[in-house]
C-alpha cells in the first residue's frame, strides 16, 4: 500500500498558511508569528533559522499582517493590567471591554503582575500583533517602555501616570486631591492621632495619595509622626495587616487610619478586629477605590469611590483620539467621590 504524504495546509487562495510554516519547521504557530514579526526573543537561533527556511521554501506571506499594514489599522486594543487580582483593575478592565466592543474594537487583556520584564514581554507581543493602541492599566518603569515611546507606539496610561513622562496620554482621577479630602474628613471625625498605611510609593497613584494626605494633615495642624506611617510592597492585604499590627504597638494608638487601597484596609481591619477593636467605633478607617462590594462586605469602610463605569467610555475616546494622531494631548481626569460610612 502506498502511503500518501500529508500536504501542508493552505488558505482558500492556495497560498501556504502560517500553520503550514509551523508544520514544516516543527514549531508552534505562536513561534512562527513571533519570528515573522521580529520579536522571537525567547527562541533559539537554530529555531529562528528553521522558521525562516520554512518561510522561504513555502514562499509564505502573512496575509493579515500585510492587510493591517496596507490599511494602517487594527481592531485589536491591548490592555496590560498591573494586577487583575485587585478588584479596581478588574472592574475598570470590564468597562473598557464593553466600551471598545461598542466601537467595533477587540480587547486583549494581560496581567503584568507589576513586573517590568513581563510588561516588556507583553509590549513586544502587542507590537507583533500590531495592536491599534496599547493601554497600560498601571504601568511600571521598564526598558521596553522606554524603547516603545520614542519608537512611536501608541500608548495610553491609565490610573498611573507614565513613568518618567507625566505628560503622556492619561486617563485617571485626581489622586492627590482625593487624599486631601480624606485628610480633611479624618480631621473632622477624630481628635486623636492619624496614621497612614501605603504601598509602593514609586507608583504615581500611591505617591500622590501619600503626598496629598501628608501635606493636608500637616497644614491642618495634625501632622503624622513617623511611627504612624507604614509602607510596604507586594500583597496589599498583608501590608494592611502588618501595618495595623505595627500601629497597635505604637504609642499613642492612632484614632484614624488612611489606607491607600481598600485591600489594605481589609487587612488592617482584620488585625484591629483580632485585637478586639471595632471599626469605626474605636478606630476610623478610610480606604481608596471603594470596591463595588463594599456596601455588602465592608459597611464599616469609608473610601474614595473610583468612577469605574466612566473609565470604559473615557478610555475608548482616548483610544480613538490616539488612532487619529491628534496633536492635542490626551488627558482625562474623572470625578471621584468620597464615601463616608
């Protein structure tokens, strides 16, 4: 019996497909895509050579990439989120997807976990896929980001200002102004010492919250002592728990605490409860973000409400403006709300 040789897959036009190249080179389609677009940073030199040989042998021409180059646009909008475990970022991402879909655009969502090297990998991937615009929902400083901006990549920064370039296209809230309102509210509500628990200050959002709170409390004659300021990196629940533990060991014990995220406030509340203290009866706690579930699970928590529903349309508008290469800078500041419970 004569065994028929399998033919490489081809498109309806008869031209070889990317699957044919992958089959001939003995690699995945994703690897071929990266080689074609010049971002095969994780492939060996031997693998790249094998893929290029298959491309030449089959005379492969990437149809979709060619079409995108000809018409100068793509429907893909990349959203690189710093931490999708944070309810704030997940809520914003959901509104962005809806707003982009209404405009005929497709969202690709990735979690960078606040890691520069992972952010850079995704930036390369999005360039390979010729993303219409890349939205950075919480950017971190990274070599790839430094290279992308002068190269002319369309980037939109959300929630955090662009590292090293505060004038870059931005959608977010007035973090400093919101923290000033928290300081004023705490000064009105409690007469005892105030405290501050915060995450990494290199984040522009966190840095502005710290700055606004510290400056306003000082101006109101309620400056915070060093023992009542606790910062950390990593998991916000853990920062809140450990921070509250440190505050309980300090003297005098704070009567009001500002946490720069709701997750941090949850951790602080757990430690205060373990110590037999009630919130807000014994200690008033303010958070930031006002997670949509707070009315159900944290009726004790006062917080700055981020306008989640407004982010999607605002980001979609900014994406459209960037795609038209508007000369005027894209900068949208959304209205926050102080919610006291």
